[in-house]
């Protein structure tokens, strides 16, 4: 709330919100602004994006090399994810 930018040449402000708590539910996005009596109270909203982000739960499924026992710190194994 309040003044966000002071000049017409100021760059756009980027904002993001995580909606993961609303997964599987209907969501209504509402943008509200309070308009004053001068040009300084103008408001613009542009380039709204809703994205599905893939989960980050990757894990090792296979040690490809070296085969056999590995002594810790002696080699870097190649793994498949």
C-alpha cells in the first residue's frame, strides 16, 4: 500500500505469490486500488502469469559407475536420477 514508484520512468515492480496451499481448489484473483484525485494515484497491472512448478523430489535411482564397493572420498560416482 502507499506510493510504490515516484516517476513515470520507474521500472515495473515484480511480485509473486505461492498458491500451493490452494492446489485443487478454485481461486479468484482480485486486484484492488484506491484512486485519489490526481495522476499520482493511477494503477497498472500487466503480464499476469499462473505457472505449475514441477515438484523437486528427485532421487538417485542407479549408481552407474564405479561398480562394487566405494571407499568414501576416493572417487566420485556417476549416478542416474
